[in-house]
C-alpha cells in the first residue's frame, strides 16, 4: 500500500482511529494509539497490514475506513452502528449471542 494512497482513506479521522483495535500489536499496547503521529502510523501499517482498520472503502471516489463512517452508512441505508456490531445467523435471521453471553 502506498502511504499517500492509504492516507486518503483516513482523511478526517483521528490517527488513533485508523487502526484495527483487534490487531494483536494494538491490543498488547505495543502500538500506542494515543501518541502515534500520522507518518509513523502509515509506516507501521505498510509494514503490518493487520494494523489497518477495515474495510477500506472507495465508493465513487469517496474513501473511508470502517463501516461506521460515510459513505458506508449512507449506502447501508437504515442500518445503525449497533446493527453493524453483531452478526445475523443466516438460517434463522436471528442475532448471534454476544461473546461471553449465555444466550
């Protein structure tokens, strides 16, 4: 990934929100999201793509990262961020239980 191209997906987002928070290096604290600058963030992401917040969306030339941002929200219509956090079991169209729940 070229850094200037990658940066266009994160244009109006704080640098810490560019990252996949589930990435092992983020979860362990190895990558400190509170103190990283844009150039360092991009360099880390180029060397370790697992750090990149996904999906990277390019819709008619408008770019964003993550489904909870525009233009993804507009394209999903009435879906809310709450709906995006869960999954739908295809056979019954019911919500999957939350992790750690006894449902």
